[in-house]
């Protein structure tokens, strides 16, 4: 894509159509994740203690549940990464 930008040969109609094909699902996932995270941060009582225990037990650099958010944006629906790690991926890291 960078080379296409330099030469001015980008097919913008195709690029925008590809982006629009994945945008609704990507936005849905962002909003769903934000709502869940918001609920998680505003727990009280025993649920808050449970949350704190879970988060303390995880590696500080464990981003597997939000990697999809900060990685490259899919250009087609079939390129959209899984929202949550698969059981096989969790087994690899011992979860």
C-alpha cells in the first residue's frame, strides 16, 4: 500500500469498499469491549475483590484479549482476527 501511495496508483474506491466491509463489525467489537471493560472497572464489594484477584494473577504484559484492537485493521471480513483467544491459544500460555 505504501508503494501505491507514493506512485498515486491507489484504487480508492476499492480501498474504501474494503474498509466499509469490515467497519461495522470492527466498531461493534470496539463498543462491546468498551462496555464490558467499563462494567469491569466499576464493580463493588466481592465482585471487585474477585476482579482484582484475577487481574493481579495475570502477567502485566498479557494483551491477548485486546490484541485485535491494536493490531492491523482487517481489509476483508475473513481477515478479522478472533475477538477472544481460542482454547488452543489459551492452552499454549497455560490458561
